[in-house]
C-alpha cells in the first residue's frame, strides 16, 4: 500500500487502517512536514518516502540516513516513487491540484487507486477517467459521499438511477445569510460541526465549495449528468449519501462520520470485513434532519454546476481560484465572503477555458486563474 499525503487527516487514518488490517505500507509522501514523515517511515517500516518540498526532502534524507528508506524529492520524485514502489494499492489524499500528477502516475503504474484527492477529477476528470479506462483500473472513492454512492449503486442498474443525492453537513454557517457570514472570523469557519478535517477542506465545507467539487467528482466517477445529482443538507452527517431509483425507492448508506470506513471499503474492494469504526447506534442519535441548501448565501454550489456544464478547463479554473482565495482567507488577508466573490469573478473572466481539453492547457489555465485571482484580491 502507498499512502500519498500521509500527514493529513485522511492519510493518518489510512495508516490506521493499514495497521488494523495488517496491510504493508511500502511508501508514503507529504508536502513539508518531514519530521512526521520520518516518524511514520520508522513506525511502518516503509521502503520509500517522498516530500513535495525539495528542502524538506533533503532534511528527511538526512534524518533517515541510518535506514534503508529511499527518499524522493518534488512532484517528479513522488511520481518516480509510485512507479518503482511495486504497490498494488494506493490512497491519494494529497490536498489540491498537486494531487493530479500522482493520480495519473498511480494509474500509469497499474495500481488500484483509492482517491481522496477530489481535485484530480475536478481539474482533469475527463483525462483521469480516460486513463483509468485505458488501464482497466476502477477508481474507488474515499470521499464519504462517493463511497456511500458506490455502495448504494450496488442495489440497482445504471439505467434505473433517477437521482444521486449528495448529503452535506451545511458547514458551520447553515441558516445564516450572506451578510451574516461575510466577515466571520477564521476561528468560526474552522469549527466544523461534525467532521475533523484539515483547514483547507474545512473552509471549503463552510463555503459549500466542497459540495460543488463533489458534484463534479460524482459526475465523472459514476458517469452521471449534473441534472441527476442533487444536494441535501443533513446536519447529523450519518447518512453519507443516497441513490433514488426510478421506482422511487431510495437507498442510503449510514455510519458514524469516520473516514476509516471509506479507506477500508476501498482497500477491500467493496468486500465487508470486520469494522475499523465504531458501530452506529440509531436510538442514541434519535433523529435525522434534512433541508435544502441556501444557494443565495452559498453561491459556489451553483458556480460548480456552471463550471461542469461549461466543461474543458473551466473546473480547473474554479479550483485554482478557490485555492488562492482560501489560502488568503486562512492567512487572514481577506474576509470570508470574498472567497466566493473571487472565485465567481475568475471563472467568469475566463470563458475560453471551456475550449481547453489537454493536460498542458489545463495547467496553463490553472496558472492564469491563479494570477487573476491574486490580482482581484490584491495579494
């Protein structure tokens, strides 16, 4: 097993699953936190380790000089590690667009992929899914919503699907208006009601951009049009998603909110093993609630649908602008409400992105979108 993004929330949980299931971890990688990677490399007795940051890789190489661990540097190094690893299974939980090339490297190497890096499909879904088909590899989703959908789809045929229903926690600002959330402090935005996640995805959940990304991801993963994908706010985060069939029956997947279930499901190829998460006590929960998302207060949800409909590199532009804006908010350089302002401005400023369908073109659109976003935010 390879764990890409091993120091993040999902990466750490993937390592927990490896330990619980006695799965050998052959390689790990991260961005800059070489001290944590060193500790993981020793604990799991890995053969390979990589750091995206070249300075961090140099530090890691020194720290592991008393071992036989091979250390790789940079994105190219991560891809080289993947090719040489001999792994049969990989979890990609790298954050952001940086996870795209490692996703393609995993597929090129013929390694079964558990994908937690939704940006791979947001940025280049057509290319990634074409590569998966070419290599005959099924991509198993580690997002709780898409893992749930994958399970629900086992109850019927594709032509029997009426609607996919993605559930959303609603984030920390559910029920508030645009004006009420525009200037919320960072501490409130990071206080997710049900999930413990990294800072970037927590902010994406607060703006509902994360749910927009998940619509795009679902469309590519399951070959379903956006017109058949709906979003429903479910504050308890117990129902992870649902599928409605043409006979009007709805199949739902329920469990406590714990990503280790999704990793185990992908690792076991959908087989049911002994659980690595706590059992669900519905009597203790007692009630489940549902509501429609407020699309006026959270405009990025509809913007994601617009970007998906436009196609080409439009979703890559959406992601790039969001990465810039969220980073600025996390650095407390802009107010919360300016995240959506910036992303909307940048996407509509690049209408020609819809005509781009190559990997090089996507990377160039990503670069231009980041420049436009920074200029808009004056950072």
